[in-house]
C-alpha cells in the first residue's frame, strides 16, 4: 500500500483501547495451554508473536518464562500491549512493523500468528497471494531451523459465501458467465 497510511493500521490504532472487550479474547488461558502443549518448548525459549495486537498471548507466554517478541503494525495495539506487560510484571520485546517486513535480531524457537494477526487480514483484494506469501517468507526468515509455527487463517470459503455476487465482481473482477 503505497502513498497513504495502511487503513488496517488506522483501524487498529483506533480500536486498540476496546480490543480486549471482543468475545474472542476471552479464552486466552485455554489458548496458552494449547500453545504450550503444541510448541513443547523449554522455558526460556524465544517465541515470536506475529500480529500480537494487545499482547494477550505474548504477555501470558512471558509469564510462563519464555522470551517473547511481539510484532504488530499498530502503534495503538502495541501501546496497549506495553501496558499489559507492565501490569503483569513481564518483559516483552515489542516491534512495530508490517509483518511482511519484520526483522528479528534473534531467530525464534517457535512462532505464533493467531486471530488473523496479519495473515489473512490486512492485504487488499489485488495483492492477497503476494501479501500472504510475503508474511510467510518473513516468518520463515525469523525462525530457527526446526522451529514450529502455529498459524490460523480465516476460512476463505466463509468469506466468499458471505459476499454478494456484485461485491465479488467489483472487488475481484470475476468474469460474468
């Protein structure tokens, strides 16, 4: 997105103070238990949280003794994340960056990218595959060999089913039959 500020950054900067009131933020404890089991990393390992938002996973992972780096596009979300880490008494390395361009000083032992945190969310219709590929390439560059990635992405079919024919034609240049 050249020339102007990313509309997703603007949205999340404005939404940051209310983000933790969303219904899907209420299962953090269970999600952390799942992540700890699936990543199966020793305490002290470095975990990268891509699209960390307000830091709900990053802060909890830091509470469990992990070294955590949280990357997010939104300065508003990262401000909320800093407050949460301070309140929890933990240290997290916060980086404001587009996930397609993130660079870490130290590769991660494990990576999470949850709740459409970057992946499947912030691209524009004409750049979806290019954008998602760039995120995956940046994640790959940020991982140690053998590191695990836990990623969720929106169900593309659900999005398509919810769209009207006119929206699909207009936004994706679907040819008429």
